[in-house]
C-alpha cells in the first residue's frame, strides 16, 4: 500500500483541523477556567460570565466543535478521494 | 445494502416513536389512576415492573448467536441512535441523581464535572472514535493488541479495562439498589438483586445488540423524567418553561438572597451556637481523660434530675438515649467528640456563594481551589476519552463518517441533561432559600415533612435557636434529594416522582449494562478467544461470553451488597485510572507511527503506576486499607485528580522508551495508515469476525 501525495495532503489537513479545534477546546475550557474570577465580573442576563461558560457556554462550543469536525472531514474525505463506498 | 440501511433507520424511527408514545400513554393512565386513588406504593411497583418488562422485551427481541451481532451490534447502528445509546451508557446514576445535588452543595466548583464530562467528547471525536471505527474490531484491548503487537499490551489492556469498569459498575448497581429500595420499600439487598435481574435481561441474550436497543429506550425515559419536573419548577419561579434559558435571573436573585442571609442576625445567632458547640467539643477532647468521667456523670445526673422532676416523656427519652449512647471508653469518646466537633464546625460559616468561582478566605485558598477545579476537569475529560465502555460504542456504527456524526449526537444528547442540571440546582436552591427559610416550623411545605420522615440524612431541619422559624443554618440537606424531591417541590403529583425513579433506574441500568459487557467481553474475547483458545468456534465463543457475563454480574452484585464506602470517590478514581492507563497509548498509537510496543508497555505501567501511587498515598480510605504512609499532596491537588500526573507521565514514557527501542514493523505502520484513512486503495482489512 503506497500513499500518494493526495493522501499525505489529506492527513496534513486533518492534523491542522484537529489542532485548531483542540486549541478552541483548550481556550473554552482551561483558559476560561483559569480566568474565572475576573470573568465573573462580566454579567450576561444575570449570569456571571464564568458561571455561564462553565454551565452552558463551553458545552455549546464543544457540541459545535464536534459537529463542525464531522462536516469538515466529510468534505476532506471527498476532496481527497478517501471517502467510504456504500458499506456492505 | 445501502438502501436496507436506510430502511432500517426508518424502521427504527417508527419503532421508537411508537415506543415513546406508548410510554407517555402509560404515564398518563397511571396519572389518572392516581387521581382515582391508586396508592403511591403501587405506583412505585408499577413503574419498576413495567420498565423492567419493557427492557426485557427489547432484550429478548434482540437475542443473537452471531459473533459480530453479539460484540458490536452487527455494525449497523445509525449515528443518531448510537448517540442516544451512548448518552444512556454514559449518564449513570451519579449523573442523573447526584449531579444536580453536587451543584447545589458546591456551587461553581461542581461545574468542573459538567465541563469535564462533556468536553471529553471533543477528545473522543477528534482523536479516537473515527480511527477506532476504521480499525473495526470488538474491544479496546483489541486495538492495543494489534497496534503494539503481542499479548503483553493486550493483557495490560484487559486488566486496566476490568479495573476501571469494575469500580464503576459497583457504583451503578449500588444506585439501582438505592432507587428500588426507596421507591418500593424493598430491602437494599433485594433491590440489588432485582436490579441485577434488570441488567441481565437487557444484555444476556443479545450482548451489544440487545444493550444498544435497550439503551436507546432507556435514554428516552431518563431524559423525559429529568426534564418534566425542572420545567415545572421553572414555571413556578420564572413563568417561563425553558429553565436553561432563564435561570440567570434566578441566579441573580439567589445571590441577593445569599447576601441577606449572610448578614441576617438570626442566621448569625444559629451559626454562633454551632461555633460554641464546636468549641465545647474541642474543650472536652482537650480535657481527656479527665473530662470523660465528668461528662458521664453529667448525663447520668441529668436523667435522674428529669426523672425526679417528672419531666415530659420526650425529654426523658432523649436523656435516656444520651446515657445509653454514651461512649464506652475515653478513646471512643474522643472519636465521637471529634466527629461532633467536625459536624458543628462545618455549620459555622455563612452560605456558600453559589455563583462565585473559587471562593476562599485568602489568595492561596483560592488558588488551590482553582487548581483542583482544573484538575477535575482534566481528569474527567481524559477519562471520558479512555473509558472502554464508551469507546466501544463507536465500533457499532456502519462507517467512519457515521462514527464522527455519532459522537456529535452522543454529546448533544448528553448535553441536554448536563446543561439542565445547573439550572435545576439553582432553581431548587432558590426555592429552599426563599420558601423554606423564614417560614414557621409549623407551616413547613409538605415535601419537607415527607422527606424528613423518609431519611434524615437527606433532609434534616432542627430548630437550633428555638425561635420557631427556619434559618438556613438549621437545614442539613443531602445532595441526592434535589432530583428525587423536585417533583414534590414543584407541586407535581406522585406519578412524576415515580417517573423520576424510573429515569434514575434507566440511567443506572444502562450504564451498568455497558460496563458489564465491557468486562465480560474483555474476558471472553481478549482473554479466552485471542489468548487462550484462538480456534474456538463462534458458538463456543458466544456461549463463553454469556457465561462470563453472568459470572461477572453476580460477582459485581455481591461486592455491591457489601456496601463498600465512598462510592463517588471510586467513580472519580475510575476516570483518573482510565485516563492514565489508556489515553496515551491509544492516541499515540494513532498519531505517532514511531510509538513502539515497549514504549506502550512502559507508558501504561508508568502512567497507571503514578496515578495509583498518588491515590494510595493521599486518599484517606486507601491509606487505611493498604496501610500506606501518607504524603503531602503535590501542589495541593486532590487524590481524585491523580490523572493529572498519570497522563503526562504516560505520554512522556511512551515517547522516550519508543525512541530507545526499535521502530514498529512495516505491518504496524500499514495498520496506522489503515486507521487514518476512511478508505484506501489496496487497503488491508482489520475488521473483526
């Protein structure tokens, strides 16, 4: 099994996408929690921002990250011809 | 086959729509029966029997003797349904019953679990699920075995899988026992075995296939049961039926109320009484052994005085109990007084500010609190991405793309409950702070009296300063009551309480099923078939798998009936252990071709070793069990977050040892390419049969 250039591109693109999404995940989780005390000063609809993020906001970001990944990778599969055939 | 997969999905949708409709009808009929006078006990029984029969029906319909059906549900579970099944698999009794209570008691700090148990799915989606699906065998040790070659890594995988899953399953069966005994009045031990029967009917005949389809059914029940009372409570306090969107305003009012209560003179009076009690207990302890006799004489004399004065019976009884219960020796007295002191000292402080992150008396306390928040988030996330019973679910989808989409649905369905729990905690707290605190003892809401009668550890309100009015400092509340009592707090009929119990039961049963199957499969597939008898016929393999499932279930139920303490800690520990043992080897196996067999072996040992070492030397119960010498906590991190050390050590070890040992063979490199691409021309086939 020999990998072609397009295969290598596919994998590189996947790695970049994964890295970017993990960076967003990291900020929404650890950076947010690290600065929770100053962030609590900001209020949105009654919630201190850090409480809102930890209870709801970051969760929404997680769902969005995973949804985006599924869509983007589908596209990536098709562009590089590595999509699955109809499963047997 | 593509069209048949489509029609299969259509069919599933039809079945589960009917099922949901039928269930709603059932609850409605029961509600009508309640109005006509059906007793609460019978409502409890009906829910228990009906739901277990339902699961049994699905289990029997899904029976199978085919290997791929038994281990991975035939690899044709559509993403949407696999998402629901994963949701039920994931959300345990601790999530359903305990989560909102933890948030009630710990405020912001408890949100670390909410974040950790959802954010972990990002790691599952990005780093594991699609690749494991492409690999396409049956268990997690399967992947470790194939990627790192040989039975050593596989056996470590088996051991680690059993270690984490077993601690976790005991907690689930415990939850089943508690729920059944509470809502039907059966004894705890009997409740455990009723629960065991419930678990086995789901999994015994059909393995993963049966577990998958019952889990979907269980998810529907648990999410409906969780939402109804919260929506009602939200209408009661805000007038809006979407609690998640509007509880910010309630939180603001709650924060105001906390401030009032902190400076309220009556509250301060009660807190002062507790401070005095703590001080008195402390004096008694310091005065030992002399104080022992003094105190003993004092209680005896009090009883005599009361008898002489012909005091009311209640006072006499209390005095008599004090004499009878007086510690038998100075040592016992010391233990009891220390406990008294701790209990009183715990109630001397003002209410915890619910919305404030990392409250603490000084900078250092706040920093430690923040570090522990981050630690719990880290361990819960990496543990999520390493628990075999969850990862295993992504073997069951029809394709790699479906696996990706399936993680999305999984998290979506889990999110529905987890973003509701903080709302519930705030609403319930607001209810207690405004409608219970400040009322006269003679005019307490009905639910308070009802739950006090059931279990004093869940709710206990005593008039400490004898003013006839409830102060916040006079309330002791157990976390589990928040979910269990919400229907009554919201003023709903008993049938909803029954529904909540059924939901809790569904959560515990579904998780227990997934875990038991993981343990039994590790033994039957990895140990028996892959290592002991590779020539076993499919019939033999299924027979062995089912027999082992039975044995493991009975052992787990037996261990549960011994009531091992500190179950919540054990659940947390399972996450740290799974993260340390599996995460580095799994992820590096996919993303780094150079990761070698010896690297993986060393990494698993080092990661898990550090994690266990830290727990065994910092967690009081373990120190007691194993007789280890306690060490100072590293950076003040709690033992539950031991994975914070285990995971990086595991990664580093794999990295260093891999570079020191020969690179993996060409076959292994091809395997890595194989899992990285959904489809490859001239590809190898690793699908398990």
